[in-house]
């Protein structure tokens, strides 16, 4: 999420810090970024396709979660980013809305 909020590669920067003790990227956090997880056991009002259709430009990444993390953060996750925090919150409400 730090990468998407700042348009940087935090892992590359971590490697630079370890190897050269320098952080070269500039960051200003131009985006708000949030993780929105869903569980297969819940019945949601909106399908995955509807989510992508309505919020596609805001979705930086989405994927099925590794089984080790599912209980804590859900079976499927969306990373949503926007310059407007209200857009991120609206996407979260839409994605989490149950039927």
C-alpha cells in the first residue's frame, strides 16, 4: 500500500538503505490507499465484475489471498487508491455491501 500511495517501490528503497544507507525515492503521498477484503462465506450485493466496472480506475491491485492470511484479511482483496479519501471510503462501502 505504501508503494501505491506514493508511486514508489519501497522494496527497492529498502535494498538501497541496506546496501548503501540511502533512500533515493521522493515521496509525497499523493494518494490515499486502502485494503478491502471479502470472504467467500458472505453474500455480497455486488459482484467482482460490478466492482471492476464501477471502481476500476481506483483499483490499483486485486487478487485472491494466500490461505495463510485468509482468516484475518479475507479470501479476496482489493487495493483501492485515490487522491480523494471519500472515493476510497465509497469503494469500501460498495465492496463490503452485503445482499
